[in-house]
C-alpha cells in the first residue's frame, strides 16, 4: 500500500522566512502527489499536485513543490511566510484504481510575527 | 459551481444514538469519497462511490456504518449505536472521472459523541 510520511507535527516559522515542509512517500507505482491546506474548522483545499510532466509544481498562495523520484520526496516550500499561511498542511498520495487519497499526519504551521 | 457541501456542520449526540450526515457533491462529479479525520491525524479513507455504486469500503468502516448514494447525486453516511470513538470530523470529497482529476473537499461534519 502507498503511504506518506510527514515529520514534525508542529512547524514554527518567522514571518518573511522560508517555509519548508517535508513529505516522503512510498509507492510501488508512479505516484500522484498532492498538498492540501486546512484552516481551522474547514475542509481541505488543494494547494498543488503532481501527476506527470514537470517535476517542479507551482500552486496557489506562492507555494511550490518538487517531485524527486530518487529521494521519494515531494517537499513543499514558500520563499516568504505570511501570517495567513498559519494552517495545517497535509501531503497525500493517490492510490489504487479508485484514486482514494492516503494522507500524512500533517504539519501545523505557526507563523511568528 | 457551489462546491461540495455537507450538513450538518456540527453534531453532538449521546452514546448509543444514531446519526446521519449528508454530502452534496459538485454537480457532474460522478465519484464521491468519505473520509474520517481524528484530532492530530490526517484524513483516512472510509468509502467510495462511482455514481450510485459503492465500490470500496475501508476496514475502518465497521458494521455500524452505512453509506448510500441512491441517485448518484448526494450521499448519506449513517452511524448506528454511536460510540465515543466515533467522535471525529467526517469529510466528503468529489471528483470527475479521469485519472488526473482533483478531489474537492467539503467543510466536513464534526461529530462529538458524549
């Protein structure tokens, strides 16, 4: 079965600093990879996804992620954190013919003024 | 396109009671998914529909759980004889047919079993 590992449940970053959230996956087939963001008491919103083609993927709100097959990674970055980036971030891999998503445990991002 | 909607947004119930949640997917999305999210965890897959057919159920879905999508549009998730361990956020997502399509999530229903 495919799975996702996100280390460090809580991540603190200063406003204006680099945001880096790490995601490693395991998959026996070429994966489809996703980053979702969740604000308090809300559902999940897609930030970006990798399916095929270019390995550097740009998403909403200035986020981007790079698919590295050799490292089985899909880390999420943003050059300059904003207060509005405070939220929980989930990495997910699509598995099976039904395309159900397997999620990591998430990273709670706190932005320090 | 109004997005995926879920009702109710919050539900408090006593142990042993039955509860039912509703999900209205984005129109023309023929695939519908239910997930459960407990505190501090990522969402976990529960079940999946393609049109009105329930094609897959997770081992997490005990016999007390039942889901339907009778006309291939909205879906309901019922939990019978609720237990405190059922307290969680229940998320619904929908997507179009096609391998590259994105799942769009609703706001969720937060269940608290006392």
